[in-house]
C-alpha cells in the first residue's frame, strides 16, 4: 500500500492538472471547460473547509496548552475566550435577527472589530515603523561597509521621494522618479521570476517530478 | 625423648615422627640422603652418579662397595664393559656405583647375592670367620632347619599365607614381590654358593613364589630351582648335557639374552672346582627343552655352566653358619649332617609324579650337594653319596628322566669340572661365551666366602644357632669371607635374623625355624604337608626338606628335592664367590633391563616398621613421603633440565593420589603457567631533555588550542533603551503635532500623476448604477493607510452611483468593507451628502481558494451568489441580476496591501474581465509590485492609486477633502523625522566608528 498510494496521488494530481490546463487552452470543448470549472469549485470548497479545519486546529492546540499547563497557557486561554465570544456574538447578530435587535449587541460586535482588532494591528504597524527606523539608525554602528551604506542611502532616498518634500524639491522629484524606475524594474524582474518559477513548478507537478501531495 | 633435626629446615622433631612436622621432609631415612626435591618448574641439576651415592639405599651401596672391592680382586672380562653401558644411560642409578668405593652400608641380601660380593672378595682363609653375618641371613641360616623340618611346616604356609602373624615374612615380602623373590632366589642360588643351606631358602622362595608369578617367571624361577634339586648329584660327566640344551640367543628376549651373556661372563670364574659340582644338577633339573620355553630353557642352560665348572667344595657345608641358608649350597651342606631319611618317599606321595620323580632324581644329589653347594664341604660327602636316580626314570617324563640322568654326575664332585669343561669345550653347540667360560680356570675358594664363621653365631638367633650347632663341627669351616658379611649383612635379613623367637617367626619362617630341631642328629620326622598346603608344593618342600633332614645323614641316603634345589643354587654361588656372583650381578645390572624390571628395586629395609605393618596393607601403609632416594635418583632429570626454571616457592606436599607424599610434584594452582604473575615493567619513560622539551612544547600548543579566544565586545556607547524611546518620541511628536494643529504644512501631492488620472478617468467613465466589483483584500493592520486611500475612491464611486459588490479573499476583508462603508456613510452624512444604503451594495463575502477561488469567481461570480443576510443577491432588486460573469461588472477595483493578492487578481481576472477596467488601490509598499502591471502594454491594470500620497492626490482630483489631506502633514513630518533620524544615526555611527578607530590607533601607538 505504501507504493500504491503515492502512485494514485500522482496520477490524480497530474491528470487533474492536465485537465485544468487543457481547459484553459481548449475553450471550445464545453465538457472540458465545465469539468475544469467543477474541479476548481471543488478546490474552493475544500479551501473553505480548510479554513474551518484551521480554526478548529487552532482551538484544539490552545486548549491542549491550557490543559497541559504549558508556558503561555494564559494567553491561550485569553485567545479561546475571545474566540468563543466573537463567534457567538457574530453568529447571533447575523443569524438571529430577533436576538440581533438586542441593544448593544451590534455595537459590541463593532467594538470587537474597530476597538480591538484594527487598533491592535495598526499599533503593530506603528511599532514596526519605530523598530525599522531604530534599526536603520543603528545600522552603521553595527556594520559599516559599502553595501550597508548603499542600502541605507537607497532607503533614505525612497523616503524622501515619497515624502511631502518631493514637491518642494525638484531635484528630489527627479530623484524620486529615478528611484521608482529602479523599483519598478526590480519588481518586474521579480514578477518574471515568479512567473517562471510558477510555470516550472506547474510543469514539474504535471510531470510528477514534484509531488507536494506526498510521496517521493 | 630424642629429637631429630630435620635436614631440610633444621628444626627439631620428635623421634617418633617419620616426617618433619614443619616441612614434611622424611626423617627416618638417615642412612640415605634424599636428593633435593625438584620442584615444579625448577631446573634440575645434573649430578654425577657418584654424587647420588648417598641417595641410594644401603643395600645398593653395599652392592657398589662389593663391586669396588671385588674389582681389583677378580678380573672379570665382562665387567669393564658393564659400566660403559651404564654410562650411556643417565637414568641408570647403578651406573656410577663402581665409582664410589668408600661406602659401606648394608645391602639387601638378595641383592647382595646378586651383587656378587662374595666373589669380589678374595676367598678368605678357612679359619677366618665372617665378621658380621647379616641378621636376616642368620635367620635364613636357620632356614636350614626348616628345610629339615619341611614336613612339619608346610611350605605353603610361607608360600601362600600372608598372615599377620608373620611379620618377618611380611617385611620381606613387602620389600620384594614374590616373583622377584623367586628371581632373587635364582640369583641367590647363583651368586651365593658359599652358603651352606640354600636349599630351603631357595626352594622355599622359588617354588612358592612361583604361584604368584607369571608363567614365564615361574619358569624362570623354576629353571634355576630345578637345577637346585639336581645340582648336588650332578656329576661332572653330565655337565655337557645341559650345555647341549642351551638355546640359541635368538630365542631369548633381548634383555634375557644379555642376561645370559652377562651371566655367562661371570660363569668363567664359576669354573672353580668348588662350584663345579652342582653344575650338572642345574642342567639335570631342567626340563626338556620342549617343555620349557626356549628362552627359559636357555636360561637354565646358561646357569648350568655356572655349576658345571664348579668343583666340590672343600669345606663341609655344615660348618657354614646361617648365611648359607639362602644358598642352595647351604641347604646341601646340612644335608650331609641331617640324618633324616625317607624324605623322597613322602615327597613322592604328595608331589606330582614328575616332581616326585624329580625328587627321586635329585635325592642322590643331596648327598653330594654339600660338595656342590658349599665349596668348602663339597668333597667327601658329595662324592660318597650314592645317586639313586633309578626311581626317577619310572614316572618322570623323559626330560625329567634326562634331567635325573644329568644330575647324577653332579654327585661326583671329585671330577666334575674337568669333565664338564671338557665337554663344554668340546661341544660344538656351545656358544662362545660358554666356550670361554669353560676355558677359564675356576676359582675354587670363592664359594667359601659365603659361609659364616662361628663368630656369626653370636648374632644368630637361638634357633639358628642351634641349627649351626647341629652341623658337624668336625668339618672344616671355611673362613667366612669378608664379602659374606656384606652380602648378608643387609638390614632386610637382619630382620629375619631377629626372629630368633619362634613366636616372632612368621609362618613361612616358622617352617624354616621349625626345621631347626631337624638339625639335631635325630632324624626329624618329615613334616606332613599342611592341610592348607598345596600337595605338590608341600611335597616339593618335603622333598626339599628331606635333604635338609638328611643333611646329617650320610650321603648315601637318598636326598629329597631340596638337595636338588640346593644343588643348582649352589653352582651359581660356587662360581660367584670371587668372580662368578659378581659378574652375574654385574651382568644383571649391565644389561638393559626392561622398564618394568629396571623400575623395580626393593625398598630400603626398615625392620621395625615392617614388623609393625600388617600384611595386605603394605601398600596402604607406605608413607606417602617416603619416596626412596634411589627413585629420586631415577627421576628423568635430563628431560626436565631443558628450559625449566626453578620455583622455590612451591613446597606443596601431595597428600592424596598416587603422588601422595611427594613434594613439588605438581604445580600449585597459584603457579599455573597461565596465571603466573606478569613481570613488572617500569612505566616511566626514558626520555632525554630534548625530548622532554619537545613534549612540553607540544603540550603547551595543545593547551593553547583548547583555550577559547576572548570575543571582542563592542563597547556600549550609550544605552539602547533611551535611544528607542527617543526615536519613538521623535516620530510621535512629528506625527501628532501636524495632526493636532491641522496645519497644511506640506502641499498635497499633485493629482496629475498618470496612474491616478487613469484611475479617476475609469471611475469617472462608469455608467450610472454600474455594477462595480470591489475586492477588499487588506488586513486590519493596513486599515490606517488603506482606508485613507480607498475612502476617496469609494466616495467617488458613490458619487457615480455605482452598485458595489464586495468580495474578499481574506476572512477579515468582509469586516474591512463594512468598516469603510460605515466610515464613508458617516463622512457623507457629516458632509450632508447622500449615503449608501444596504440596497446599493452587496457583500459577497469571503472567497476562499486564493487563485483558484479567484479563477472560479472570475468565471462565475454567482458562485458566491447568496448573501448571508439577504439571501440571493443576484436578483433585480440588487441590480446584479445581469451579472453572470466577471466581465459583467463594469469595473473591478482591488483594494489590497499585499502585492501578491493584487498580482493574483490581475493574473486570474485578466481574461475574465474581457477588457473591463481593473483598477488597483494599493498601499505604498505594494505599489512597486503592481506598477509593472500598470505600466505594461497593454495595461493589465488601468488605474492605480497607491499610498497616502495617492489618496491625497485622488482627493484633490475629486475635489473631495478627506482624511488623506489631514494626515498628509503628519505623514510628511514623520517621514522627515525618520529621514533625519536615519541621517543623524548614520553620521553618529560613522563618527563613533572613526573615534574607535582612532582610539585603537592611539592605543596601538601607545603600545608601540
């Protein structure tokens, strides 16, 4: 059985990949296009179920940490408590119209979103800004070489070019345009590389060279 | 209580102890110095045979002494060759006996007789008495009396009874086994002719012992015994006959052939007239050659020449004291004085026929026996004795008849030797040695030496003395030779001599003792054979005893077989007194004896012990440590000497098993070679100073490698935490101050950017109530930026009265669109503008599957056709009933802060849009990655608004003030603050680095 399953998996993956690929190129065959769409829909459903499975896994992991009293169990407990509260409130508010009219329930839902989730994440972004700046300031103290100086100079020019001073300083505006060209060229190269990598990975999967679904 | 000092440990021991209580060394063998014990692993030292003299028992030393004394006296042709033989064998303990001449110790009688002490000494004068006849020989001397009373004491008593009440016998038998006793008797008969009464002893030893001997030894014993019986009457005329029976040497075993040859050499002196008489008897008693084994027949023939040349002894055997008891001559000697007649008749009743006839045959020889056996007394009686050989021929077998005929001439001692010599010399069948034997002149007086002098009577027991006294005194007594004392002065027979009391006499000796009264002139009644005696043997004894009884009688009376027994024994001594016995002794020891026989040697006599020991337990009573010294001398030293190492530590005395009593025979367990303590080697290295220095250097190098190098730490210029707070504080001030003041310090970005213009135009070109798909794929963390960018776009769309459908590939995207729509409605409400109600936009929810989901959604947007609140969204009420594909949407606006998400939407919806504008609202960090799609040709993205600057520019394009302009000063101030911090920080770092370099240089200069 250990030999049969990988083979079966490979056959399924390769066959379905070829069908989807051919469905892109051969649009004149409705059956093929329809079968390709069916397979894609199944994949979306499976992805949606995967999110639920992920949520369930998250719940069980933190629950296990609490029962085993591992380090950080307190945080897990907070997570699970708010997880259950959010789940119950959102479920009630959206699928229980009678209950949803209970005063303060919708506001409590908005507080969970606007008062906790968004400010926390935004604050993290703000801390990231301070941390990055601090690192940049101390970069030359840890390492002084050409690469470091060049990196620090590029960052400084991008900041300047994207800042309000660009409009005030024509030189900086031109410098900002030059830096944008550099970034765009770099991004293109990255995107081309990503495209080639994606193509190669797809071919390898279709040819059975790579088997991310298991097996050697 | 006397103490015995141990020779080994020098510690005193009680006299009663036999073995040292401290070290286990035997204490009682004082006459013998034991060899030093060779311990296991010890390298034995090769010693000269002469050095082993002290290790020999007394009797052996007596033999050696006898040789030493006899050597100069009697030149013996065969003797010089004998030591050479012995020298070849390092193990021969007798090899060096001839070298030692200063020892004078007692020798066992039987060996003394073999050693030929008598012949070694010059024949003493007639008046010389033996100085010190052996005690045991004295006892044997009394055996002549038992010979006479053999009828009273059955011969079987001593022959087959080993009773406890016979200590003398026991002691004697312990020393010598029966078969060897018989052999000894044979040799005694050969080597001790001067003894007047050998008949009893020899016959007693020979015949009874034959019962326990192997056949061939029985024959061997019987061979000489038969001549004994027939020796006295053997005339010289008959001597050739046995010579004719001499076998060829090829029939004999090797060693016996040598024995024959060796014994032949001493025979030459046996041609003395004294010993010539019994010689015919020897051959006469021999059975026919066909009855005997050839070799044994030859053996008998070999012995015959000993007697043949002998001549009648000039001295009466009766004059010889006890020492003659062992010799047949001694037996014949009293026969002349014994008046007991009719012994043959009784013997004939008991004996088997042939033996009876044999007795009858030998009976005539009893009278001449004295002449034969005792050289001193061999003359008159023997010659006058009739030879009644007639009855023998009636029943005897032919060979015995011939034997009787042969024995008849022995009765004529007057002329035996010449005739014998003539016959022998003339015989063609004679071997060379015998021819030489016959050619040599005999030495007559040699036999006389074996007779004891009257002085010996002092040491004789009473019974033996009586026997001596019973002998006719008128006969001239030959002076006892000095060798006689040596020959019989051994301790073994002293023990027998000590049995002067009838109570102490063992049975077998009792028979001998009981014959003492027979020495009285009165004829003793022939003792009837005992009930337990074998008939034939008792008869034989009677036959043997009868001559003894009839010893005093005239020679004319018929003699018993004893006389015949005595006769053959006599010749050998007759030839031995001076040279014959010595040569025979030498011949015996010069030959290569078989292993079994060479290993035999009687133990050193210990009379006291022997009398105490019980019969039948002789072997058990052997002291385990009493290893005879001569046995030690026989140890294979040569084989041990090769490579053996001494180990003095092992002094273990074996306590059990066949090696009991031996010391250091087996290695102890602790000295097993495999367990030997290994040799200690010094572990200290022998190094010189150079090597030591190099080793030290290497050790230092290795030690330095093990040491960890100190890591150069960067000095903390200042504390890091305040720097963090300072940076945070600077940014906070830079952001908060513009926002709090509301100043428009920095001008808004221009809306003239192409991407913003294109975006604005695409939105501007949307028809009224066009269905626009808005994808909210940004995270709450980016809400601060994305809301400021997406707000002006959504506001513009609301202005355009577009129907909005929200979808998100992120779970939190749904919350973001609600959040932004709520914020726009709030702003629009604050601005007194129309707000968007729930009927103007729909939320399609979460689109899972990333690229696949986008692909499916692009092909069929209705996959998400059900609103979780309002049900079906693709109804006419919502205005989305015409939407069946993605291309049915007038525009697709993707709001994302993730370039990958934007890239997926661009890539997966490009075909599905079918020319419909794809607009991108992205964060500043995603703009560089999306911009290539915007700047591509054809454009995959028709318009793009990125970052706060794009939002502020889009606000300016729409002429709708929003939060982007508000945050623009804060954003600008924060950017400048950050830029300044980076610059200042960079410069400070460079300065610090330069200072550190300078400090290091200064330090190096200072150090330099």
